[in-house]
């Protein structure tokens, strides 16, 4: 703890600081709760994303063997191109986090006579799988950002609760004791001086 000046000015400084810490602490505590809630929701969204991916694979399992067809593989390799992943931004508990808005694909014109009948379904499934995977990565990015912010906010809450507020209270206590002692000593000196003056006069 830094050495403090035992003055009325320092007393006011410490009282103002304590007031400010007490006013700011509830805001930090609310933010901490919001972040904890959002991290929990983010984990639920990620679990849901994984369930959707597993369900997609399960639905495809009936005709997944068709992917072994060289012509089909070539069609998928050459035909479908992920052009971009559309990302948005959302404010959660005061921080901007990325959101998944969608995925844009480029699909060539396919000749129905030369394309296997299942190509459209396979292409749709592939696009859906890629989109779900991209969404999952963005959800993980969200969770990391929220966790980092939670760590920082928790450190501030602990600093205020365990260090700054107790430190200010102790400083105020010490300054008040010192000022009271000084005032008591001043009154005693005044009485002694008055007594001596009265004695000298008589």
C-alpha cells in the first residue's frame, strides 16, 4: 500500500475514489453476469451446430457411397466454389463479436444429360456442411472473445472488491484517526495556553 498524506484534502480524495469504485462495481458485476450467460448460450449454440452437422452426416449415410464415383467427385471438386462467408457483428455486453450471416457459393451450369441424378442433392448437402462448419468456427470465435472479456472483467471486479475498496476504507480510517488526534491535541494545547495566560495575568 502506498504511503498516503494524512490531510483533509487526501481524505476527500480517498472518499471520492471510494464513491467512484462503489458506483462502478455493480456495473462490472452485471457485465460479468451477462458475459457468463452469453458464454453459456454460445456453448449451447455450438452444441446445436455440432448436432446439426452430425444429423446431416447421418442423413447422407444412406447414399454417401455415391461420393466414391469419380465423375461425382470431379463434379464436386470443379463445380462448387465457396466464394465468401458472410459475417456480421453484434454487441454483447459491450463488446462487438462476429456472427455468421451465411455462405455464398458459385455453382456452374450443369448439363442434366452428363450429370448424375444425385448431383444436386450432393451439392446442396456439401454447401450445407461447409456453411455449418463455418458457422461453428464463428461461434467458437465468439466464445473466445467473450471468455477473454470475462477474464478481464473478473479481474477488475476482484481488484475493486478485494483491493481498491478495502484500501480506500483503510486509508480513510487512518486519515480520520490522525485528523481527530491532531484536533484533540490542538484543543489540549489551546487549553494549556489559555491556562498559562490566565496564570500569567493573575
